[in-house]
C-alpha cells in the first residue's frame, strides 16, 4: 500500500502539489475561523441559577430557596449533576449538563423549569440565570482615570453610560462593574420623632415606595381636544424625598423631613478596588460569551472604548487593568518563531550535510503544510487555539523536522546507491 502510494505520488506530482496547496489554503482558513485564546476552557458545561434574599441566614436560604430549587431542577434532561451552595442572603445552584449539550439549549430548559419552581419559593424571591460565560471568560479589565471626580460619580458614569455601551459589543456576555459607591438616598430617622408622631418604620417605607412612581389616568375631552392625564412622581432630588407625606397628625400631614434627615450616600460594600496602592478606582470586567473568539472580542471592545471615550467628561479616560490579548499574541508569536527557527535550522543542516537544495525544499514545504493540517483538525474537533494546543503544535514541529530529515536523507542515500549501481553496470 505504501509503495503504491509513493509510486502514484512520483508519477502525479501536479496532483500532489495541488492537494498540498488546497490543504495549506484550508489550514489558513481554519486559523482565521478557529477561536483564539490564551487559556484553555476546561470548565464544565453548566448553568448557574442565582437567587438573592438579603438578610436571611444560610440555614434559612438552604431550606427555603436552595433545597426547593435543587429538588425541582433534577428533572431536566441530560443533566449530569446538580450542586447547591447557600450563604448569607444568597443562593447558588449549579446545573452541570453532559458535555455534548448545547449551552443555550440547556439555559432554555433551566428557564422553563424555573417558571414551575418559582411558586415554591417565598414571596418576592426571584431566581435568575447567571451570565452565559465561564470562569475563564474574564478577558479584559479596565478602570476610569479621572481628575477630581468622587467615587460615587465615577460609579454612576460606569453603571449608566460605559457599561451599557460595552455590552452591545458582539461576543460580550456582560460587563461587571467594580469599585466606588453605588449612590442612594439614605433616610436617617429619629426614633423620638417617630414615636411622637406615631409613625412606624413600615409606614415610612411604604410611603416612599408609593410616592416614587409615575401613574397614568384616563383621558378627557375639552374644546374638541383629548387630554391624557398622567401623574409624575419619580424622585429626582433630596427635596422630593423630604416632601413625601407619610400620614396625618391632628389633620396636619407628617412629612419625611419631620421625622428625620435625608442624605445622598453610598451603598454598603464588602471590598474595594485599588490601583497599585495609589488609591481606589472604578471600572469594569468584560466577560466573554461562551465559545467566542477571545482575540476578536477584545479587539472589538477596544474599538468600542474609543467611541465611548468621546462621550466621557473632560479629563476622564480609560486605563487597562488586564488585557489577555497580550498573552494571546505572545503565544502566537512563539509558534511563529518556532516554525521559522526550525525551517532555518533544517535548511542549514540539509544543505551542509547533503549539499542538495531540493531536499531542503521538500522539508520547507512539509513544515507549514503539517501545521496547517493541525489547525484543520483543531477546527474540526472544536478545540480553540490556546497555550496548550499551540504548545503541542510547537513541540510537534520538532518531530516533523526530525522525520523530514530522516526520510530525505534515506531517500537521497537510496537514490545515490542506485545511481552508482547503474553506473558500475554500464
């Protein structure tokens, strides 16, 4: 079989060269289409269900949230394992599917079952799906470089402008904000005044909630014109909160400002984000969608940041905290460098020992085609180009070089011996 294949190749050189050119072109196409990342994604095929119920202990979360969810999510098809974790005020349920299951099919099945499990949970407790990313999806971190802007204003700029703009980039699952303070209206109530006016905490909370809303009414006609009635009640500043009426006391309305003070402050936080010991900063983490090309996503995010930067206040710019594209580029350059070095080394070795340039040319053609076939197989099996796969290709280049040198030297020696035998017989 091998002899026939060699004979066919020698008699049909054009066909062999055409097939080699097609494989090389296919390999180049596979390189362009194959997802490129620095870190191989070895995470499980899972969907995360997150539930928040603040103020409750882990024991309560476990019995009233985590256990009902885990027990009712077990009927989903193609589920391999379900894990639950309860902590103070939060519940996490990890549904691990079979490896061949499409992640978005799995998310749809989980969402369908959550609609059924919702009725088993306490009132106002709503489970939500986690982002369609993985643990290695944090491909890009950035923070805002500001001049004199307080942390609350920075966080508001990040949450209400930058975050929404970057989430529109193709391949981005979510942009998680970090650092700073989330601005909020804080009511500091005086217990003595509340006791004097006979006002309870729940009455204050219900009054503030009811008065922070726009309502719609019916329409009426006047002078051949129709008018639509609306009630505008959204809170816009501190004074709007102060003027909210809670109840009547001796026919006099008791307002929020009568029982306490209102201030603009930051929400409680469990940590800070510091830049190299120089102070706190505000920024975001770009999470890549499952199975996307990390290099393309990072490039698209950088292009979008240039557009977003035009709308930032004067003196505010972006600074990169973590950029995985640098590691990706170094991994690719390592493979390119190894390939070029091996081609130069093998050319020198063959030319030095055999003094035959056609033998060196055979190996020089063999190397890039072998690497191209490797990328074709990576694309066919759905394996991304990462440090592990690229390192394997780099190591395989040495084996291909050794094989090429041995085969070429053996062929050259065999042909030389045959030529000597023919010369002696003549």
